[in-house]
C-alpha cells in the first residue's frame, strides 16, 4: 500500500474539512448535512450513479422527515406507503399484522441518485468511479487519502464504505469471525401484491422480502446462508428451486412474476455484527460501523440516524469546541445508546425466526396475540428523527 500511495500525486493543495469514503445512503446523508452547515466535504464512490444495489428497499417511516429535511422530494415520487405486514412460514402459514409505524418502498437506484444530486447541489465534491485505496494519518488532524484518481487531504475522515471492510481499515491481525456468512439476492419484478403491504417469507436459513417500490416495480430480495448456495452447486436458480420454492408463497412469486433484471443481482460474504465506531483515526458510520440483519433492524434507517448523530458531533468539532479524542468518545457513546437495544432485539427476533418448526409455531402463536406481535415489530423500528 505504501509504495502505491507514494506513486500517486496530490490532486490539489486544498485540505478539505471532511473526506467521506463511500457514496451510499449513509455517506450521502452525512455529506449533505455537513455541507448544509458550510463544511467542505469531498466524497469518493467506487461505482457510479444511478446503480441498483442489493437491498430490500423498505424504509421505516422514522426516516421520512429526515429525508424531507435533506431535500429528497418524497411527496412527489408517488411512493407506496406500507402499513400492512405478512410473515409466512415455510409450512405455508401466514401471520398478518398492521405495521404500527409503517414505512415506504423506494429503490436504491432512485434514492442514492437523488441524494447524490442534492449533495452536489450543496457543494459536496463527489468523485464517482473513484476507489479509495489507502488512508494515512500523516499528522494531527491531517489525513492523506489515496484513491484510484489521485490523492487528497482532509482534517477528518469518515469511513462509510458499507459492509465490506477495505484492507487499509482492517486490523493487522484479523481474528476469524464466528458469525455466519450470508448471501443476498435481489430482483425487480412485476407481480400481484397490494401496494400497502410488505411480505416476509421464511426460507431455510433466511427470509425473502417483497414490497412495491417506485416506478411501478416490486423489489424481491432475499438473504440466506452461503452454504445453501454452495450445496446447490453455486447456481442461484437451482438454489431457488430447491430451497425458496419450499415455501408455497415464494414458489408463487418466483414462478408467476415478470422478472425485470436480465440476471439476479447478488452479493456474498455478508456478516452481521457491530464493528466499532472508529478505526485507525477514522470515524465509522452506516454498515461500516456494523450491520444488523435487515429483518430485525431497518439498516437504512439506522445508517441515516447514525449519519445525523455523527454530523451533529462533527459540527461541534469544526466549531473548535471539542478535540478529536472527545469527538470519538462522544460518538461511540451516542452510537451505543441509540443502537444497542435495537441490535439486542434483532438478535432475539432472529432467534425466534431461526428454524423451520420454531418459526411456524412462533407465527401460529403470535396470530392469537396481536398486541405482542405489534410490540415485537415496534422493537425493530425507532422513533422519528
Ligand atoms: C439483503 C439485504 C437486504 C436489506 N434490506 C433492507 C431493507 O429492506 N431496509 C433497510 O432499512 N435496510 C436493509 N438492508 C440494509 C441496508 O442495505 C444497509 O444498512 C444500508 O445500505 C447501509 O448504507 P451504507 O451507506 O452504510 O452502505 P452502502 O449503501 O453499502 O454504501 C457504501 C458505499 O461505499 C462504496 N465503497 C465501498 N468501498 C469503497 C472504496 N474503497 N472506495 C470508494 N467507495 C467504496 C460502495 O460502492 C457503496 O456505494 C439490507 C441489507 C441486505 C444485505
């Protein structure tokens, strides 16, 4: 890494207040909030906009006002408001419930693109197709960021690169993870499902979510253990046939819908666990600080909420009212108090929906106790922010 970073020249002598590594949902939200307050921000995204992403595309209503304040014209996008939930077991039982807070469906293709346009309009310097290769803390409050398009300097670096930790942010000795390895697969489809309903269908070692998003499309996205794909000869279609179609509801969606992508969008090596809010002097936000299984925690809302926590603390830092050390400590505390309860609740629900028979029994029991069902759902949604 060092030799590579020495070969790449500094792109300009400007020292930005803040560099953001990654251009996903959380990164863009953080960038916009800082730029709105006059902070100089540079952001690097290794891909380009707009782009499809593996994500269930359900956003809990807690984030609605926040996105409006950032300038996302949610009212004009004709988005489906989701108020009903159906959860099915592989045995073919469906638990129906009202969603106490509810949410809305929007594709990442649209949302990330809109946020990028807002960020640029607010003065954020966005570099697309620009991969961050290395970050060095060269002196106090001065970082050098080496990218595929040149070197840049900034006082603060926020790591918001999502679920895959790049080499420069990995500890020198990595401890092997005991957490299971998941894969995620997503399609946009046209299908028969009412617009105000999200369905979660259990399958072996995972689940599949279906809901309406923008542009008259539905998002069908599932998560399962990587071992299931391996057992199906690494063939996604074979795995869907052997595993997903065991659930009669899913069989219907997989065999009777129109698929709008030429091939499935798939990602592998997904692990869900907290990773920490600072690494090598950088502040971590969004999935880079730790991902939660989507069935349990509304990862996008958590990522946006974390961007708000961090933006508020960074503004105090840039006003000269606290040191970098104090900033790191306060951010770590704020992150824990906002998310630890939700992560624990997520682990509990994950347990409840873990196995075929126990899931079936849990859903059948919850059918008779709607108040408990509402309480459990409530644990996965936070308050509006
Ligand atoms: C299968 C699945 C379904 C999900 N469904 C839902 C759901 O329905 N609702 C919900 O709320 N959450 C859901 N989530 C979680 C949600 O997708 C994440 O929590 C959210 O995307 C986190 O946003 P982020 O900005 O932290 O990361 P990302 O959106 O992943 O953004 C990170 C960005 O960094 C870029 N990047 C990475 N490395 C570099 C580098 N070296 N240089 C430059 N750029 C880089 C990437 O290209 C990417 O654009 C789901 C997750 C999965 C896996």
